[in-house]
C-alpha cells in the first residue's frame, strides 16, 4: 500500500559528515551539554537515570541506557538519541512540551556526525563497521555451489500477532531455496514455501511497515524497505542464514517511507525510492550515496535490478517507466506506454526482457537490446503483481482477483481465483518453478502446484499473522490431548478387532484340528469295519467247515461190534488167543466209539464257539458302521462349516487391516503434534538464547568502546578543562572496566547454558 502524502512539520537536514577544519568543531562540553542541561537533565541525571541513561556527562552518554547505545559515531540517523529528539522514533523526547528547537537538533546531529568529540582536543570516534562483510558477490545465472542459504535457528516469536492478517504489501522468493519472505506488521516472516513451516521472524526496525522485499541474486541476503509514511523510511538487509541485520540505510533526506528497493546482483549497490520521486543508489560497503536519479514526476512505486546487475528498472505512480545503468545511474531507456501506476516490474532470468504491470490494466514486455515493446496484453482490470519463473513463464495478479500464468511467448496457460473476493497484490514463482505463490488484499498467502488443479493438490496456506509461541504451545497441548485420545481410541478398536480375529483364528484352528482328528477316527473306524467284515467272512467259512466236518463225523458209522469166531474146533491155545483178540477188538471199538463221541463234542464246541464269535462280530459290524456314518456325518457338517469360519476369519483380519491405517494416521498425527510442540518449546527457549546473545554482544561492544575510549583519554589533554574532564572520565571508565569483563563472562556462560537447553529441546 502506498503512503498518504503528509505536510511535514519539521525541516529536513543534511546529515553528511562535516569536513575537518571546514567548520567549528562541535563538542560535548561546549555545545551539547548545555542543551542537555536545559532540556534533558531533569530525567537523565546521576540521581534519576530514566531509562538507565545519564546525559549529564560525556561518559554517561557514551555508556548509553537500558535500550543499548544512545549514539552511533558518524551516523546520526542511526542514533537513538537523535531519532527520539527528532520525533521520528518513540519514545518522543522530551515527553512533554513538543520538540526541542530544530537548531539544537541539528547541532546534536552535527556532533554525532563529527565523531562525538568530548572537547576540542578529543579525537573523533570512527563509525563502527557493519558486523557483516558486505563483500561483492560473483554474478552468475547458475545455481551457486553448495546448499542454498536457509534460516538456521532464527527467532520464531512474532513481533506482533494481530487477530486478523493485513494486506500483503510485499513478498519475495529466494532464487535458489524453497524460502519465501512475507511482509507483516513490523516484521518479515520467512516460510518454507512448500510446507508452510515458519523458518524465521525478522523484526523490522522503528515499528515501521514493510513496503518492499527482495532477495539477493545468490539468495544469501534479504532486503526490506519501508518505514512510517510521511515520517521515516529505511532499507534493512539481513543475512538469511543467521537473521543478522547486516546493513541499514535510512531515507534521511525525504523523511518518508521507502516504497521500492532492491540490491544489485553483486551486492555492491542498493537502490531505493518512494514518494520523494527520486531514485537513490547507495554503496553497500560505505553506505555512501552514489547517484540520484530525478526523472520521475510522481511517487516511485516499483524498482528492480536486472538479474545480471547491469540495469535498474523503476516505475512511478504516473505510469513513468525508466531503465538506468546500474553502475552509473545514467538513463538507459525511457519506456513510454503506461498511463497509470507501475505496480509491478519483473525481469526474465536472462536480463534481456523486462515485464511491467500497470494499474491501466496492461502487461507489457520490453526487450533490452533496443528498448522496444515486444508484447502487450490487457488483463486484470489493473495489474498489481508480476513474477517470472526460471524457464521464462510469468504469473500475474490484479484487481479482478485472478492469477494468471503466461508461457514464455506470452500466451495464457492458467487462470484461477486464489482468494475469493480479494485483490491479488503479489504473485511469485518458487525457486524451481514448480509452485506459484499469491498474496491477497485479505492477507491470504497460498502456495499452489503449477501442474495440478486445486481439486487434486490443495494449496499450502502460509499464515501472515502467526500466533505467539505461547499461543501455539497452548493450542498444541490441547491438540496433543485430543490426538492422544484419538490414538488410544484407534488402538483400542484395533486391539478389539485383533482379539476377535485371534478368537476366530483359534476357533478355525481348533475346527481344523477336530476335522483332522475326526477324519483319522473315521478312517480307523472304516478300517476296523473292513477288518470285521473280512474276519466275519473267515469265521463264516470256519463255521461252515466245522459244521461240514461235524456232519461227516456224525454220519460216519460207529465201530462194528467184534465178531466172536467159532473157536470150538480150535485148539485151546488158539481159542484163548481168539478170546483175547476179541476182547482187544471190543476194547478198541469201545475206545473208537468214545473217541468219535469226544470228537463230535469237540467239533460241536468249536462250532458253537465259532458261531458265537461270528454272531459277536456280526453284531459289532453295524455298530462300527454306525460309528463310521456318524463320523462321516460330523465331518460333512464341519467341512460345511469351515468356509463360513474361514470367511469370518478373513473378514476379521480385513477389519483389522482396515483399522490399521487409521491407527497409523492417529499415531502419525500424535507424533507430529508432539514434535511440533517440541519444536515450539525449543523456539521459545531460542527467544531467550537470542536475547542473551544480543545482551552479550552489547556488553562486548561496550567493553570494546570503553577500552578504545580509555586509550584515547590516556593521551595528554590540550586544555586544563579538558584535562579535568578526561580525568573524571578516566575514573569512570576504570571503575566500569573493573566489573564489566566479569559481567561479559557471566553473560557468555548464561548464553552457553541457554544454548544447551535449546539444543536439548530440539526434536530429534
């Protein structure tokens, strides 16, 4: 959003360093302390150090207050003291009665710019170098070697957490990493553009609004421009990995917000512009102004360096579009076509094509060989956003609420409404061109896959008003309870089904065993029956044989009675012998008869026994047959039952398997929520870590400043008054140096302990 023009209530001062010897030296003792005596010492004296700041002595000013250093040598615009007395930063000083006179403010500015001289014989303090070496980077269209820069352990606590999101005033995507930067009130949010993981929060200084964002060509730096409309503008550059603020450039002359800014491909220059109509080019190493371009007739609303760093394109609210030589600031092309605000500028990756989107509803493509227009398309009823993909495709957005993708020839390939009923203010391609990101007036930020519709691949939503860590932890704790309950319920359901399946499987196993046993019993019974039947047949044959033999014995004649021969004519001896023979025959016949009778009885007994055995066997055969039939019937019944049992078992196992994905999903959700809580618990601890590191850095800087000042003060003084002042300051410094190193070491130890706790909290 563009700021509203305001009538300035105070003059603009030129804050460049004064040349040595060209003007009277501005010193604390002669010029600044009298101002403080009249305006400030009621609240900032040794007895009443409001904000822990004592302005009664030079040493007190140098020491600073609870908010850190109050002055930055050689840089009044970055000095808190000058900012608060100029009323461009809160708390406004003095708190009552309005600003101090402009002449006094200018005197304070000159004193700071002149190096913070204590007395006329003091040595000027040198402006501190930035904590980051703003080295010139090699310009290349190829992907840099090594992993692309991504945030590492940055602050995740939002500066502010509004209930509703604000309109997306600025967005930028890293050229080599899945990282998107989103402007939000008083901060810049860094998100993983494919997963929506918050990777970092970068506080924007001075409570200002961010109007423009851009990554450096190698993706290592992020630039943000903005400020307070009609009051203050600045550009901030951060190191993407560490979140360290590496450079700050105030818009000191215009006293207005920065609407457009960018950093050159080699990181040597920063261009910025705004309502002042001028485009300024700065050196990143020295912060010196290199060039001022004054062709625009209205607010400069868009600005972009070409990817190769050779050219700089700028557009204004009146439709003016210029291309400049980035190295010199000389005009290269005046591209006249648009009638309304140039809302968006985008360079193709090869730097040979510039696309401009205007509120007049047109997108124009300009080639840089001759500065001619190669294509013009009416779209959106007012174009507000443009972005090129690495392969030359382009995405646009505008007042009609649509986003559109154009191929390398400017033919429309996709048209959709990312945020219903809302203007599309920003459109970008991801680093690999596989995703499109849109930012809407409603505050919605979405990440879409380029090759799939929303019905197949719903967009990833990036929250532009993230909640505080405490709010997240409270919500996650409640979520964990709910997810654990769901997990327990899913586990219980699976356990119940598994038990039912196990019971069915036991039943089926038992039934299979019973069938096997019954089959064995039936086979044995059938075998027994066959044996009985075979034995019966043999017994029947035996009985028949016995009966036949018995019949034959019965039919056989008994032995004949012995015939007594006529022995009368026989001699006596013969007669006696014949008698004996007769007697013997009689005895033998009698014996034969007995034998016959006994044989008959024996065969009768054997026959009877055989008949009894046969009868028993014949009686047993039906019983065994009945048993066989019974076993076969049971087998048939069990075999019929088996398919149903197996079907039930299969259904039970399928029920278990169908519940397992739900269980796994519940387990995964519980695990993710638990991991998320651990991550945010670590993030909360990281707030402490970063705060302690800042405190340690402040103490170290203070220690270095005191030691440096001590070396300066130990040089002989020129005037007696200066000598007395130096002596007093020397005593103050020596007292502080007695305790400050121990404070630094204690703070380092505290920081190390906080880091260990943070590392322990990180999810493994």
